[in-house]
């Protein structure tokens, strides 16, 4: 039930009636007509811009359209007041019965807020995709949480979602990993080793070295690299991916597909992708201009194989093959996205770290070329996370040797706190993570404030049950809600009504942080109602001796709990039944 969509249908029907009466010309485009909350809640429950956007094409004054529209809207039983403001803005107040209906609808635990907007379109969300060289660090945490919440949001809004991790196991970094594991392997055999610059000295490889010794014994001891490099590379990559999977699991992240970069080599996929672009006249031999900041004498022009990415909005054409015939790193990226297009996705979303900002235009150009403009690619960049403790920069134990891990953070504050807090800022805004503040029990801590609201509601439900009042969802859906008429109660119902609209907006913009913001506002409205009950006994949820009134009030707060639970589910956070 999207009440805003329902009232927009009413507005469109009224506009149709004005056309039929000859008071509006036929053929007006209504696409820009909206129904949304007014900027100032004092102006009403909903507002429409219909008169303002239709005035010019209709050749009429906005006020004249608004006056005629207001009269028709006010005749509908759902609208108690329709008022024209200013030059033609139209504000509406809805009847209490409408808000009571929202409460009833919200008690449909599985359905409320869900949308068919995605129409089952296939969308691939690729996120994390960290190099398989060690455990995930705190920077990966934000990308993992954001990507996972976005995938859940799109699923909730009707898309067919695939969660995908691209394993960067085709580059030189996995050779470095293999050499680092080999050193730990020698160490497990009692050898004295030193880690040269560029290797991975973290303690996390100690167990991997021991596991390799258990598997092959001393077969690789004092052997040249060509004997063991390939085998150790595969062994080490598998071990690191097992570690990464465990890190993701600690965050509650489960991927649908892990895609290996290695699978692109020697299989003809890179060649097929480049051939596709070549057939479209987008591959040529050429020499690029020197990069910005380079003096001509520092630049050695070389003929390379280039992709005409400038035809699709990029700043320069991009090399896909070096002068020596080797692929550039961009070529397998093209092939990977070519494979995604071939798998039949209607939409692609890549979640990258902020350091990949330079890849955005080239990847969008590649996908546009490969799909003939059919498949949009949205690239979301996640900014860095700064760690603090009580306001001061915080250094934790570094199991990895050089960085703070996902597991360090989750072990310190828990999965739910980590996930919620990572979504309290837009993905491309910097994020401060203060270990004291994120566990603080106060209104200033969003995750606590939202969880506390859900736990309070659960407590009321338990007390009502102890009083012998039926508060299961079926009983509450059958309750008489006509008594929910106080402005404070209706305000809560109005906030509940915003949830389906919020889901669609967040899904349309690929912005799951909007859900976190909404949940904080929902919790605020609930806590405000709770506090008013301290002074006004008629607003208390348990009306001793009046089971009917109690049921109606509990129906309201149970609807709040359903919305909070659904929203937290999108974010991957478990609702609290009680606070400890």
C-alpha cells in the first residue's frame, strides 16, 4: 500500500474529470505531476504540484486549475480538506480513517512497503571485490555493507538481484601473496626468514604457511620459484578467499556468485569482448597525448591498441593492449562486464572504493558500447572510514600487520551496530566511526534509538499478553481502529505511511542510507508518543480494563514495529526484542 501513489491516482482521475468537462485541454502530459509530503507539515498531509506543472501547457493560470482541482478532491471521502496556497500549490489533509487504514495495511508483515517497481528486472550488484591477499580491512566494510543493503533494497522493491564478488586473482598481487605464504611455509619449517618490501608480513599468513606445510611437507623447501609458485598461488588464493568469506559472514553478507578474474584468461572471453567492440568500429591503433602534468620531453609516444571510449562520454580513449601485445588491466575489466551483459542483466551496479574514481567514465563507456546503450551501469563510490575512540583517532590491534580488519570492528561492537552505522551517511560522504559513540545508549546514537523503539514495543506486547489481551497480528488486524484519532497517534500513522514511498525513492536512486534516516525519524515519532503518554493517560498503550482501546493502540505501535523490522531487514540488522 503506497498511500502517496493512491492519492496521485485520485489527482489524475480528477484531472481527467476536468478534461471531460472541458475545463482543461486534452492531451496534457501528467508525468511531472507529483503527490508528496509538503515541505512544512503545518500546511497539510500531502501536496500536489499538478496546477503548477500543467498551467503553461494548458495556457491557464495555476490558481484557476488549483481551485477547480481542489473542489473535486474535497469531494472524495479520503480528503477532508483541499486548500490552494500561493500561486497554485494545493495542500490536502486526509481523513482519520485513511491513516487508520494505513495501520491495518502495515500489519501485513510480509507485504507492507514492498514494491513491484523493479518489475522483476535482473540487476547485478558487484561489491567488495577486494584483492584475495588477506582479510578484509575496515575500508572494505563500508563497501560490503553498502552493497549488501543496496541489493536487499532492490530485492524489496521488486528487482531480481544477483550479489556478486569479482575475485582479482589474475594480477601480480597474487604472485606476491604466493611468495609471502612461501616465506611463512619456510618459517613453519623452522627457517629464519625476512619479508622484503612489497610482501605481506601480516600474522594472518602464519596459519596458511603451516597449512601448506601440512599439505606438501618439505617438498618446496629450498626449491626454486618455478617449482612451487603456481601451486602455492592457487593454494594461497583459496585460503584467502576462505578468510574473506568468513569476514563477510561476520558482517552477515552472503554472495550469490564469486567470479574469478583468472577465468577470463585463456578462455577467449577477453578476445571475444574486444572483437565485439572491434566489429562496432571502436578499436583502433593510435598514440595518446601525454598525460596532464607531463612535460613533452618526459613523454615517450607509443602506438597502442585503443578503445574509442570518448564516443561514450570519456575524457580520453583508453588503451586495451600495450605495445608489446600484453593486455592492459582495463581489458579484463571490459571482458568481465561483457560477460555480465551476455548473462542478460537489465542493469549493472558496481560498488567501488573512492580510489577507483578514475575508473568510472571508462567503465560506463565500455558497458554502453558493449550493450549498445541498453544496459545502464551505475557506479557507486564509497568514501573512507575514519576510526575514533571517545573522539580521538584510534589504532586497534592489527592482526593483519598493516591495517585494521573487518573482524576487529565486528568483534568490538557487533554486526548490527557496524552495519547500521555504516549506513548513517551517504556512500560518497566521509564517515567517522567512534567506537564509544556507536555503542552509546542515547538519542544521539541512531542504531540504539531505533533498536530501543523496537524493544519498547516488544515489551508492551509482552505486558499486554500477560494481561490476557490478544495482540497477535490477526487479532490486531481485526481490531476497531476508529479510536485512533488523536493528533499524536495520527502523526505516527502518517510516518508509517511514508515507508512504501521511501522504499521506492531509495531504490530508484540506489541510496539505502535513506532507509536508515527514515528509521531514525520513525523511532523519534514513536518515542515522542510514548513520552506524551506519561502526561496524557489516554495515549498510553495499555488501557487497563478496556481491551478494545488497548488493541487499537497496540495495533498502531505493532505497525511501527513491522516497519522498523522491515527497514532493519533491508539494512541487514536484526531488530532488538529487548535492550541489554
